[in-house]
C-alpha cells in the first residue's frame, strides 16, 4: 500500500470516464459475495480495442488493479503481475484501472510507459482503463494499490491491498483453494483537514482546545503528515499517521536527512525502519501523532512536538556536524569529459528502475541519488563542475556493485573520514 512521507495532495478529476453499459450499472459499493455488473470501459490504453466490457474477460481469476502513474507502490508490483500472467496465461486476466480521481490520462500513461522497462527488457503488456468513475463507485478507496479478485462468474472473492497479491495466493486460488484473504480496510470518510475523534472523523471526541495524542498503527489510514495552517500563517494542528519514530523526529525538527546520516545513540533498535519488511514492521512499531494547539508560529509548534516526543517516546534529536566515515566521490576528469552534456533539456530519471539516466545535470544530482541509497553519506570531492549525460545500469546498492557501475564513467567511491551533517538521536537531552 502506498505510504508517503509528505504533505498530501488533493486529487483533481479527469474528464474521461468508464461509461455504463446499455443496462444501467448500479453504483452501490460492492463487497465479497456480490456480482459485478458488466461495466463498459471506453478509455483504453495499451489495447487494440476501443471499448472493453468487463464480462469479456474470461478466466478462473480476474484481477482488477486500481492504481495511478504516481503510485510507486503500485508500479513495484508490475514485475510480479507480469510473471504471473505469463505463467498462468488465460487462467489469469488482469485489468489495470486508473480512476478519475487519480487525475491520470492517456498522455501521462504514455510518458510512464516510455520510461518503464521490464527487468528482462521490453514494455509491460497490461491493458489499462483510465478516466474510470463506475468501477471506483463500486469499489471506492482512499489508498492504493487496491486489488479486486473476481471469479469466472464475476463474483467478488476479495478486495485486498498489495500484501495479499503473492505468487502463493494466486496459485492457491487457481488451484481451487479459496483461502481467506485479508480484506483491505479504508476509512473512506476520513477528512485529513479535520481533527481526529470529532464528529466521527477517525473516531469520536469532544471540543478540544489543546491536545497531544500518540497512538500506534491506525488500520485503514494512509501514512502521511499534514500541518494545518491558518490565514495568518500560524500552525493550529499537526497530524502524522503511521510513521516511524525516526520520521516523527524529522517532522518535529522541520527537516529531512537520509537515514545513512542518522546516528542512533538512544539504545532503541526500533527507531529506524528496516530496509525490508517495512509493511509488517510499521504495523508493530509505527506511531501516529496528533497535536492540536492555539495558533503558534511554526518553530514554536515544532518545539512543542519535540517536547512531546521526548516525553512520549523518550527520544531527543540534534542536527549537528560531526567527524565520521563517509564515501567520497572522485573523478578521472579526462574520462568523464566523454559524458559532458550535449545540451539537452535537464532531466533526472535516476529513480526509474531498469532505465536510470540523467541529462544535462551536475554530479551533485548523482551524489544525492547515491547518498539516499548507500550505507554511508556520499560527498562529492570530484571538483568536476560541467553538466553531464549519464546512464546507470544499477539495481543493487551495495558499495561493490555501485563502484563497478561507476568505474567505466571515470568515477570512484572511497572510504574516508570527513566532517559532515548528522542527525543524532538520544534517549535524553543530557547525553
């Protein structure tokens, strides 16, 4: 399920729509056991057809994938879905659905598809229905990805998140073992701009003047943070749902720093999220925090939150400059000159799996990309200032693999000790 550490965006509707079949389709939300009516999709991408009836999909399992072009959690599922479709052929029918609320359109899909490559090369063959409204009304959601499992008679078997879409579950389903899948739960009426527990918003509550609340994992809530600011520019509320303690500390200090620059002296091993198994870890160790207070300047509100985290979590952080081990990026300037930019429009696509590149961009961009992914901070000591066009065949981010990738470009990473920024987490401000 998509989890974003940023201010949430309001989604704008796109004018295209999934049109109704000649017999009007009911728009009441469906649940497992209900039968899905025959929706006619008229906005199709990656298909030779101009329209597609849902009931034209024939298979033992029909999987409806509600996603968006900006949802990396959705896109990360594509390799598995592609391999499953190849393995099971016509037994598994997959339809991607971009609902109108995602603000996606054909142009955005085309741009993404040009960038996306399958791990073995080539493009994904998934048929996509965009601008949909009807399927969204039948299966409304607040977070994506969302997967609807239908049997051959178009009966809803399950509505799940990404964690239930596994090779084992699909194999069991196709073998006739309809195991109970964990149902995805969304708080569809949650209003991120309103206080929690008031008027039934994420619970019940009374009129509140000031309150700090710390909770664990909130099922059905998308992870994210939100600052409520009045017309005078003063903070009246801070809300952070399903965050790691580390993320809460960053928010309280109004900063961002890569996890490899964090020095954890607190003795608490559950402060930082793991590299793998984030979903299950967050369900156990994730925290949700709300602060309601009379209007205050931003830094006063941040200080209040810092004090709360010290009291409630026993954690305190300092943003400092220290001597520590780093990787320094150096360059063979003569070799690197081969990659000086030809003057194209500046573009940074280093985040795109299987097709990472940057055009007319400085080494500072590459340094920042590596700094986010390696185990130690990365400092640019190349002295090279010209703009570059670079491509990276890089999917693993251990130092040995990265070094092999950089070597043909005339770049190298060396361990060294340097003064650099660090976010130091303590269990007490006296340490």
